[in-house]
């Protein structure tokens, strides 16, 4: 039975904080990353949130280990039969600068690659642009447009501006999840 919403995100983007804000679950926030862990399940209404390990750069973790974590997520989701859709959490402030750095080196940015992968496997990702509290009001549209451009989206329909710190965007995120869950039934 498909009854899970999978949460993915680069390490340190605030994925644990986002899940905590949504569910009240006692997750360790800001823990030192790098310890591979099994996906965790957290109840969310009549479904479950499946919390994947954070991927990408982690201080003190070898490149090989980082690749292993990403491969684990990709393999898991390619074969998952119980996942309804994905939520990809990103750090809105850092997204564009990190992506540009990768592009300048001729690489597809890791988060862009993950987003396209989730679409390819029909997990219809919802993107949570977290840490919006770090962006001045007058810059927010620009930042969201930049994220859309880098992901190749025509508009911000699947992006929720959010701050796990202030709770801004929490009602909108819950509403978007409800909407996507209703589509599945
Ligand atoms: P994870 O590795 O993706 O699970 O990230 P965490 O939830 O552990 O958060 C990583 C760091 O970002 C912690 O220091 C959090 O306090 C901080 N953080 C998370 N969400 C926000 C946010 O919305 N705004 C700000 N300013 N900091 C945040």
C-alpha cells in the first residue's frame, strides 16, 4: 500500500527541523551529520513521513561515503512501492550559489539532479524552500525565481516558501501536502 511521503534533502538544509515543525516529532536538530542512518518513519495523520538520510557534502565525511548515501537513496526510491510522493527540502538562501558553483565546474548540481530523479520516478516532488527567514522580504521573489530557473520549472507552483525557525509557510505546507494526498485518493 502506498502510504508514505518521503522527505529528502541535502545535509543541513533543515529537513529534521521541517519534519519537527510538521509533526512535533522529537528529532535531533543540528546534530553532527555524517552518520548513515536507516530511513525513519514518523506518523503524519493517516500516512507516514519517511525521513531519508541527508545527502551531499558533509564535513568530515569521505566523498565515497557521501556517494554511498546518495546511491542508497536513489536505489531505495527506484524500488519503493509504498511511497506516494516526495518532499525535497532545500536551503533557499544557499541553493542558487551552490548550484552555480557546480554549474561553473560543468556539473549538474546535486539538488537539481535529485529533483529531476524524483520526477523521473514519478514521485512528483514538492520543494520546500526552507530558511526563508534569512532572506530579506524584497529579495524573496528573486530567490524563488532563481530556484525555479535552476530546476527548470515554469513557475513556483510546486515550491513552498518556508521557515522551520519562524513557522512561516507552515499552514501552506500542510495545505499542499493535504492537496497532494487528496489527489492520491
Ligand atoms: P538537516 O540536516 O537537514 O536535518 O537540518 P537540521 O534540521 O538539523 O538543521 C540544520 C541547521 O539549520 C540547524 O542549525 C537548524 O537550527 C538550522 N535551521 C533549520 N531550519 C532553519 C530555518 O528555517 N531558518 C534558519 N535560520 N535556520 C534553520
